[in-house]
C-alpha cells in the first residue's frame, strides 16, 4: 500500500515526484522515441542497400565508385 499512498500524495502535490499523468506522458514519449529510433534504423539500412545498388560504397571519405565489373570475352 505504501507505493499507492506515495503516488496519491504526489498527485495531490504533497511531495516531489512524478504525478500519474506525468508518468503516463513519459511512458508514451518513451514508446514514441523507441518507434522513431527503429524507423531511423530501417531508413539507414535502406540507404546503405540502395547506395550499394547504385554503384557507390560509403567510406570514411565519402562516396567512392565501385570498380567496374570485368566481363569475359
């Protein structure tokens, strides 16, 4: 019961700490942040994939063209 009493006092402003509404908002923001980070990761992977298809490899100095394919006689 102690955590409930403490949370109730916090919601009433009787002591410092996160209120229930702030806890819910924080949880929602953390979920949204996690999803956005996953989106960024997917986009970074897609960028690398499509860059490799277009003939450029990413290196420390920027983009360098891939060597041409050698075709036999």
